C-alpha cells in the first residue's frame, strides 16, 4: 500500500484549487479556509511549491499564488515530489541505506512497483484534476466555502460544520500502471 503524507495531500489540494480557480490568483488563506487545512502548515507547503517552481507568488492587495506553468504541463508526480518523496518502500528511495538490498528478494519487486506508481502519477495532469474539481463544484461560489455544500446553512448560523476529510490518500497501482 502506498500512502501520501499530509504535506503531499495539502500540496495537491492547493495546486488543484489554484488551477481550477477562475481568479488569476488565490491567497493561501482562501485555500486554507476552503479546504479546511491549517493555515500555517499550508503556508509552508506553498513556499516549497514556489521554491520548486510550480507556483508563483506575488505580494500586495491583488497578490496571491498562481501557477508558474500551465496546468497541462504539471503532473501529479511533480507536485508530490516538490514536497515529499513518494515511496512504496524507503529502500527504493535510498538504496545505499539498506544493508539487506543485495540479498533481499523483495527489493526488485519494490523497485518495479516504485516505477509503476511513479509512471501512473506522471500520467495524471493537474489540468485533469482541475477539470474534475470544477465539475464537482460547478455551482460553487469561488470565494464562499459554504457554497460547496449541497444545502447552505441558514444565514444566522454562526459556524459551519465541514465533514471530516481523510488526512492521507491511498494510491494503488495495478501491474498495468493504472491508478484507482
């Protein structure tokens, strides 16, 4: 089983929000509120994505985060690698640290699965994810997180309760390299 970290999950959600947005840029605070992500954590993730060249950051009253490249040129793998190293096993990422690699019968299997997972992640483009995101939230107001709910709470409701979201995602790679 392959499991993404919270950091990778948040990076993906941030990138999808920005790519799907009709606005020229979004602030980290806007995305943190929409996606129910701790703001300070998301700021650090955004900084890593900027450093990796996937996001562009601008300051000022009209500032925010924007894609540094077209969504059609950014893969799921690039986003995850910008903040974390996707690994089916630690020994595949750092073979020199594994003292059993030369006599381990499982290592070749991990290496093959690693290539297949990375190939499947490379095949998924940010533009595809953004398109799916837009279709899910077609009638949603891009600034109002409450509009994403099927039924809006009454105006006098002081607090909106969001459903619990999983903090990690599981990606299963089949031998054909498809992601389910």
